[in-house]
C-alpha cells in the first residue's frame, strides 16, 4: 500500500475578499506541478463565501462536479433550467458533459457559506448535461460509511459518469472502520473535514488529506469525534 499525507497548511490558498479558498490541487492562480490531480480527481476546493458573494454565470464541460455545503446555503442556476438552493446536509451533482453554464451564490446576504466542491474527469466525453440533488438530512447514520455518489446511483445516492464512489463518515471517538475498494485498482482520497483519522502509524487531522493506492481495503480509526469524506477514483 502506498500512502501520502497532504497537510492542511500545504494546500493552495486565495483571498478574493468575498471568497477565501483552499485548494487541494492546482487551481486558478495556484499551481504546483506535484499537485495537479489524484487519478481522475481533479479538484477539491474548500471555499468560504461571504454573504451576498458568489460566482457569476460561467461555463463548464466534460467534468463531473459535486458540491457539498458544510455550513450555510448555496443558490444555483444553470442553463438546463434548474434553480435551486442547496443547504448543509444536501449534496449537489452536475455533469457538465457537452457544455453547461451556471451561477453559484451564497443564498444569504449576511451569513457565510462553507462548501466543498469536487471535480472528477468523466468516463465518457460530450454526454448530455445532467443535474441531481439529494437531501441527507435525517438520513445520515452515525458510525457508518455512507455512500453518497456511485456509478449506478440508488436511494439517496447520486449516479455519476465515472467509476468513482464518494462516501461520508461521521464517527465517534475511538471507532474503527474498514473501507473496501469497489473497483480493483482504484485509489482512495481521504479528506478529514473535522477531527482526526489514523491508519496504521499515519495520523491526519482537520482538513488534511490522505492519498492511498495499492490496496483493496483500508482500515481507519478515529481517535476523536470526526467527519470524513472518502473519494474512491480510478487512476486514469
């Protein structure tokens, strides 16, 4: 098994006034040739958007985009005709496919919004754009790895156009878990939203990430109460 820890303070960063962003991979004005992607995972941005702030209408294509609000609400509009507000406890998916435009704004004029946005390269290019959104409020199970995105989708699971799986884990102190790879050869990107995660002798803390290749199962423990995002993706 190959494992690498990327510390929170090593992430790229940007301060645009209304937006304070931390980048796990090269993005916008942040470029690190050693941090361009993890397999087909291209972007994991940790954004804090001030009240009233947001991104004007802009285009995307050939990218699978997942947005997870951690605090606050996001107002979304797109060229497919969707207008929605995504709140903490919900997950949004947009397959940009052959091309789509959208805007994203903090739905509040005064309260800040914190979200994670994940970009994954698609399996097939130039497919028709797709939008989906799920609400996990009241459906989250403590101390259980819960899949929220998969290639086939399902009840409270978004379907994605890639052999990728995203899972959330809310764990109490002193718990142990095993994550089993869904597709042989895939890698695991662990992002510690809150708390700490330990695997073997490796410890990662809040906003750190772990990159793991070359295993079919990963044992992790939580020394403290923690919240973790697990992203399983192909190498190419």
